[in-house]
């Protein structure tokens, strides 16, 4: 199999060994992603101040999450990409710029909302400047298993994942001038919540919420958490978290703003960021049309929707709007399965009705 056709990998062993395996298998793609991140940083940031930011945040990760550093070292040794360039790729402060922010949509459907009563979570990962993605299955020496979709060469910000205990996690970013990050906190916080840490260390929704409360971040995020018994959305700011549990209706979803009464005052104005509000409204409409009999294919059909053009759910670059869907990932809690398309779902899974 040539590297250009690798869309999934099984990685075994400790963190360093897993990094080494991915590095050897995806050398070219890792070099491409690292070079892009490096060029973007040079374009948008003062070099000396950003170098300090990288140093401070990497020092924080080294002290608190040594497995992440070990995997980055393995990636560097396996790919022959300089360690410093992989640090730049893995300290994702470039996501905080207007050039790179993610514009994602995610849905959970379960129980009486679905045709079979199972729990489905699906996400479009949308980026204005895409990083190539890969699906990985991780098997650790302690027999923990994690499957996730992530940027090639990254260990700090997977899009979605599910672990062997049946805990599933997905995220969408939050973007607003009313909630700017404080970059002086680089030495004491993650840039974003790293959901790999939840998948690696937690088995249930309750455990994941407890861990989130112990993981300070610099940026806002919406998180879907699901296990066989519970499902919720956690809205996160740098100062607060708010949870919304599914109380039986079986539907939870988010785009890139907050819905809770406690946090919605932080949202951007609709005129400044129409897409997040229009995508949410369209998702709500499509879910209602399929409610009670939602299936695997219905969720992919919803995330392939183009009704609102440049503000549509399935994102395609158009004019000055650069957002593109780089992956669509769906996992099924009860089956402990994860499915991924790379690129737009409308192109990866075209369909006809007859």
C-alpha cells in the first residue's frame, strides 16, 4: 500500500512506539502538515513571541502529559521531521487565527430518536486550511484501545473518537471576539481540550466530565460525550463548563456557538458569523424530519446538505469563504465502531434515491 492511499492505521505499543509507527508509515504527509503549520505561524505571528508561546505550552504538556511528548518524539524519529516542527504542529495555537479556525458540525442521536435505539454520533470536521487526516486505532500495553480521526502527525487535537470501554467523544470549536484567549496562560493550560486524554483515561461520561474539570484550557469548545447509559454536551470556556444531558428525547447537536443560557451571551453576532447559526437551524430541521427513525445513512445525508450554499452544513470553499469539510466521522456506541470519510461526505459517499 502506498502512503498516498493510507487512510487508516493500527498502532500498537507505548506512546513512543505508536509515534514511531505512524512516522514511518506517513512520512510525506507528516512533513507536509508540519511545513504548513510552520509557514502559517511565520505568516501570522511574531517569531520570538510565538517561539516563547510554543516553549511554554510544550513545557506544560511535558510536565502534565508525558505520553504526548513521547509520541511526538516517536513521530519525529519515524518521519525524520524535526522535533521542533512537530511541536509547532502539535501546539495548535494557529487554530486561534482567522486563517485556520475550525468550523464544525456534530450530532448525537440515540434511543427513541433512532430506528434501532442505538447511539450514533457524527461530526463534520471543517477547516479553512486543511491538515491531512488519518483514522488510527491505538492498542496500548495496558490493553486500552482508542480509535480516533486526527490530523496526520498530531496527538493533541483529534476530531472524534471512541474507546474500548464504549466512551465516545466529539467536539466543535467556539469562536467569538467576546471570548478571546489569554495567550499569557500558555504555561498553565492546554490551547484546546485534547479529547485524546479523555479517551485514553476515562470509561464513562461521568469520568470524562470529572477529567474535563481538571484540564484548564485557553479556548472555548463544545463537547459531545456518550456511553451506553448517558449522553451530554459540555460547553466549555476558559473559566466555566456547562452540561446539557439528554433527558430522553435522544437528540443533541452543536455547531460553533453556545446554546446554554449561562454562556450564550459570549456568542458572536449572527451578522458576523452567520454560518454557525444557519447550520444549527438546518440541522434541527433535518433531524425533526427523520426523528424516530434516524439511521446511519440519514446522518450522513444531513452532513452532506448544501441548502444554504456558503453557509451549508457540508462545507466547500467558495470565493472568500475557505472552509472545507476534511472528514466526516461517525461512531456507534453499542457496536464500538468508528467510520470515517476523508473529504466532503457528499463526494466520499455519493448516493441516489430511486
